[in-house]
């Protein structure tokens, strides 16, 4: 983690925060990158908003939480052939 000083500037009718190239590179963002902004009194948090990769989703899979799902009905359609039920 790096800490850098910067300042808020006027931009049209709003305000803007300028990130230096080293800041953007460290955060892994570029122009157009989606971000999530959380605002609380005296605090602004900007986080990258990225879709998880398949590897990240598989790493987060918890068999105890998600492994007990079963189909309660009989085979219907194409899956009947996959199980040899047809």
C-alpha cells in the first residue's frame, strides 16, 4: 500500500480527484475503469469494480455451503440421456 497526497479540484459543477500515473498503475486502473465509491463523513473510499475470474469464483466455492443442492424431481429432457435413464 502506498500513501500519496493529492487534492480535490473543481471540475464543471462538481469536484474531481486526480490520480497520478503511478497511483493508477498501483491500483490497476486506467481511463474508463469501473470503480465503486463509498462515502462517509470525513472518508472517501474508491475501490476497483472488476468481475471475478473463474479461478477466483472456484476458490471462493464452499462445498458445505453450496454442495448440498440436489434435484428433487426425475430427469426431464436431455439430462435423461446423460444419466442413462432414457
